[in-house]
């Protein structure tokens, strides 16, 4: 992937940007593993928004194109 200038950081950034644009800030934050508030969070909103497990499952399902058992479109 080095010849195409694609790094794991680029993949993470691109994926999280897509999740944020399609599912919102709270879901992207949780998807990134940043669900817990820390003193280093940027912006006051970070302490108030939370994504549910179903919202995370829906984002993963949409990204992968496969149903997730915890998502809202089961069956």
C-alpha cells in the first residue's frame, strides 16, 4: 500500500469521516473507540453525546454491506 500512499491512519481517517457524515458525531466518536469522555476532548458537546450499540451496529452494517445481529435491520 506504500506505493499508493495509503496508510492505516488514512484508512481510519477515511472510515471515521464516512461514519460521521452518514451517522453523526456521536456514532463516529464511539466507532473510533472514543466513547468515554476524557479531559482531552475537543468541544463541550463531546461530554453530552452518546451512541447506542444499535447505532454502532447500523454503521458497521452499512459500511460492510452485511446485516449485524444488533442492528435495526435484522432479518
